[in-house]
C-alpha cells in the first residue's frame, strides 16, 4: 500500500520538526549577535587608530 499524504500526516511531520526549527532560530540569533559584536569591535579599532 502506498503512503497517502493527508492533512494529518503533514501536521505530524511539521510538529516533529518544530523543535529543530526553534533551535535553528536560536542558533542563528546567537550568530547574528556575535557578528554585531565583531562589527562593534572593528568600529572601535578603526576609531581608536585615527
């Protein structure tokens, strides 16, 4: 018998991936924050050199 993709099946798959999606968003936000911090450091260094 072939798998039939119903609304219920799709919902189950989405629910299974919700945690992964949340974790990816958290990690991405931390990476962005690190990048902003690096940018601030670069700005401080260039202002300091003038």
